[in-house]
């Protein structure tokens, strides 16, 4: 069964534009380049516009592991980290059941 | 852009089998019957086997609203609620950005 990831980030209000620009590159490169990527989307909380989540589906753990070693991941994730508001996000990793 | 939902539940250890049986019916009926359902999966936290999430994608808010009025949703969600461990879950509703 596939692996599902929900990675949440809280972004500073003044940094939302920069966050969205970098996150767009991450989403595009991941969907284009990463083998085993079923779906990789950026989403924004409808009740808190400073709360974002990357919602992911991977064919297996090996695909997710390779993604986290990719050039775009290792370059862009530290960039995105600079825009955080300080409120902790979180990464949940699930196995699909049904 | 589509609507993404992540609905988390903590389940009692002795009720996992029953929870999985009812959740399977909910996942199957939703995917078969609900218009505007892009994806509706049950997933289990790899680091906490009593933590589950329904991870959803809907074409729009109207599709999600109709799902929540469906016969299977209104019948099965209260059933699933009986298996909760008491630890609060949560429902996050996002708008897809990319």
C-alpha cells in the first residue's frame, strides 16, 4: 500500500509570497522528477491562511526516501524553513489501509 | 482548486478490528457513490497504530457538503465514533494551492 505524508507549516504573514514561490518549485519538481510520486500538493487551511500542508502520496517508502535525498528537496526545504512563524508544524507519515 | 480534508481519529486498541470494518464500508461507498470525490482513503500512522486518518480530495466544497449529507456518511460516522479512545482527533479542511 502507498505511503501518505501530511507535512504542516505555519508561515509568517510577511513571508507568504516568498513561501508560495519556493513551494511552487518544490511541488513542480517533485511531480515532474521523482519516481514513485503519486500525488504531491500544497494546500492552505481554509480556517487559518498562515497554515499550509504538503499532502503527499508515494508508491512506497523507498520512493519517499529517494525524494528526501533529491536536489530540489535538500535545496528548497531549508529555504522554506526560513519563512516559518515559529509555531511548530509537524510531519505525519501514514500507510494507506484502503 | 480542489478541497483537501485530513480527518484524524484515535481508536481504542480493542476496537481496531471493528473500526477497520466500518471504515472500509465508508471508503468504498464514498468512492463508488459520491460525485466530485477525487480520492478518499483510510491511512494508519506508521508511528502510532491507533492513530488513523481519512485523507480526502474533493472537486469543490459542494461535493464535500453533499458527501456529509449522504446516507453512508450519516450512518457510519456515528458508528466509527463509538470506537474512539477518547483522545481528540481533528478535522482539517484545506484548499489546494498547487
